[in-house]
C-alpha cells in the first residue's frame, strides 16, 4: 500500500512540473488593441496592433516586466496578472517614472 501511495505521489509531482513548463498563449483587450501574449516558463513575448507593437519580458508570476517596441518608439512595461487580466504601467526608454497605465482584460487563452 505504501508503494502505491508513493507511486501516485511521484506521478502527481512529475505532472505538476511538466504542466508548469508548457507555453500558454493568452489574448487581452487593452487600450492599444488586443495583446496576444505567450508565456513560456519565465519568458513572455507578444504583439499588439498599435504601431506594430511587440513586448519581450520576463515573468515571475504574477509579475511580468520587460521592453515594448513600436514603429514610433521603445520603452518599458510592468504587468501584474490576475484571474481576469492584468494591471500595469509603461514608459519610454530612459524615463525613470511610469508614464501611464497599461491594463488588459482577458479575452481567451489557448
């Protein structure tokens, strides 16, 4: 009986580790259009339609921080994820203070 319990426990641990390494794509409705973001381990990348926008950052759940690029500039962002989306801020490269809010409402994940 102890052997069966141990094997079940090991299967659960292996499953938890394997699931946490799976990439996830989610879409969020933001003021800059729909942000499609892929999180894979500690990496987060994505794109949105405003001026061909892209993000590239690192994630330590629930925080995602990194850089955004658009046809007309570059800067930094910081998001805090929650069940229904994220709240966040952005600024231009070289600025020390956040310039504005960047919030998103979850549309779907796949």
